[in-house]
């Protein structure tokens, strides 16, 4: 909650801070509900991971406000793997790498790190079929899709 309080607005033009937190909360809640049904992990742990899954976007907006704002202005509808590619091309790093480094530093367990890393392209993630990591990656990917659907219905 201190992250939310400290980052309700910022210097990055085009970064929707309120939308970021709304999407994060929805992702966490959706992922928690999915995890409760598929029993891949403790729902409250999945909620925390869903809340922090895109923390790398906030970090990029904070560290590179002008460049990230320009990227967002040219690709406002970019999501998932497309956004990762655009970030790599523009900044030489992407929000998934930044989030993984931050979450690893904060002590997030390896299965969650692997699942979050694979969520934008589950089929090419290399996670073993039938594994807990793959189930979690699919849960996070489904949660992302539900958040996108919620966004689409608000517009």
C-alpha cells in the first residue's frame, strides 16, 4: 500500500497511474479467484503476485519518464508481448526484466517468478506441461485477459 500512496501520480507523460493501480488490483483479484479454483498456489500469495506483476512498468515510468512516455504515446494500445518488444527496442530493457529483478530481490519464490515471466506467452514459456509453474502462468495470463476485457467494457 505504500507503493500506491507514493506513486499515485508521477512525471511520466502518458502513463496512466490510476489505471495502472486499477489494473494491478483487478489482476490480483482475478488471479486469486482463479488460483482458488485450480489450487495451484495459496490464493493470497497469488493475489500479491498479481498486484506486483507489472511493477516493472511503474519502475520504467519512474526511471525513464520522458522515454517511456514517448513509447506509450506511440503505442498506447500495446499490451503483453508487444509492449515488451517495444520497451526492448526503445529502452534496451523491458518491464518484465525489471519486475523479475525487483521481485527476486524482495524474495518472491521461484515458482511465482517463473509463472510471471511466462504469462505473456505461455505456450512459448518453456514451462513443463502439468507443472505448478505452468498452471500459475496460465492463471496470470487469464487474469491479464480478464483485466483487458474489463478495460474494454469501460471504454
